[in-house]
């Protein structure tokens, strides 16, 4: 299965991640995260890969995150509420949001990607 890469075209981190995938000849499907946020099942799957850490799913430096005052709310928000927010607002999703067979991560750390994909 090709990797699913939820990304935003103006995101520098996403550009680095896509360049890494291209340079290493890895098959992926690019999905615009703002227009098509990950599904509830994809968010739940990613949450398992992130050891249940809800905060890691959020783009904490984004304007929507700040405008919704999620910095304080994230401490008490339920998993169900968090998933609902993320599936409805792609701006809240940490990017790139990448799912593959038996693997998933958010953000781009080259060493993590090399270990998992090469």
C-alpha cells in the first residue's frame, strides 16, 4: 500500500517530507489536509502509533488552534471531542500526517522516517 500523506502545500515541513519520499523513490498518495482531513478511523489508528498522546495530533502552532484556545482545553478534552475537531477541521491536524502499512507518524523527522521506511 502506498503511504497516505496528508499535507498542506505551503507547509515547509510537508515539502521536506515529500522531497524525502521522492528522493527515496517511495510510493505515496498526497492528500490536501485542509480540504480532506483524516477520517475518524485514521485518527484513531494514528493515536495508537502516538501512544495515545492526543496533543501530538494537533498543529499547535496553527491559527485555528490558538483561536479556539485549545492550548488550555487540550488538557481536559476527551478523545471523542478531539477526534471530532480533527476530522472537521484539517487546519488543526499536525502535518504531514502519514499512514502506511503498520506505521504512522506526524511531522517530519528524517531519522524516524528512514528507520521506518528504508
